[in-house]
């Protein structure tokens, strides 16, 4: 199968998601939208789309964000498989008619997430350990439309993961990251560093050592489940 990666920043690659897809023989093509790469006229050459994170907002008025929203809206309507991460999830949500707003909590670091009732039997998330710590790096969140099924949540920031149509998902959190990627984000994220402070960064490092391996195991399983959903 062939998959298209929509990337918004070079330091936010698909990482473990992409590696898991390529490991079973599928192919990836990457567009760097922030660097001027143009979206294709149609997604018909691809079996699925992976929309990555970035510092942009789905509410930005830039030409490429507006074009991406329209393009993803068409993909949703066609039933194209989607996997959106952080900004990618917010773009899918907004393209589906939801609002993107400031998060009630600026989630930076490791936070537990929980199944909703629907998530307990969801094809992608049923094997997620309930209360699993995931890596967060965002300041915005999204509302839900009637068509969006919440599958993972948190009491303070309810919008954590949702399902639209078959094999169409958005995740607010970053299951794809490696320790090196986390360190790069800390190094480049002046606003995030200032928000966390020295103590917060030290806690983030400690939590990464505790929680990263379990989340990466889930990421590989989730991607495998997504590929199964696409092919059945």
C-alpha cells in the first residue's frame, strides 16, 4: 500500500508510525507543506493519509492550511483512511466541522489517557492500557461534532482521540515520538521550555524514561490495527 505523509515541520516527522508502516512493506511519500510542497489534485493514488503535528494552528489563515482543510474535507467525504497526530487531529476535526480552541490545560509532557465507552471496543484503541501515559505537546484542543466518536479522553482535556468513518482517526497526543525527537522539541521550543521551567523539564525527562517504551509498544500495535482496518 502507498501512504501520503502531510508534514508541517521538519522536526515533526512520522517517526515510529512511518517506521511501523515501512517495516511491513508499505511505501511512504512525504509532502512538506510548510516548505511549499503542493497537495496533489486527488488522494486517489494513496491508500491512506497521515497528517502530522506542527506549531501552526488549524485556525491559521495561511494559504496552505486553508488548502489542506479543504483537501482533508474531501478525503473525509470520500472515506479515505486518515491518521492525524496533534495538529493533524485538529485539522481533521476542523475539516469535519468542529471548532479548534485554546486548551483548558497546556499539556506538555506525559499525561494519562483513558478509554471512553466506545473506545473500549475500538479497532485501534481497545488494546491500549487504560490510563496509559502519552506524550503531549500542544496548547489547543477541539470540540466534537455528532459524526466524531470520542475513543480516548482525559478529565481536564476531553478531546484526546476520535474516530470518524472507517479507519479515520485523530489523536491529540504523540505516540510516534522517540527520545531524540522529544529532546529536539525541548531544544527548539522556547515557549514550552519557559512554561515547563527547570523542574518541569526534569520531570519530563524522568517520565520519558518511565513511559516511552510502553507508549511505543502501543504505537506499533495501533498502526498494525489501522493497517488491518484499511485492508479489510
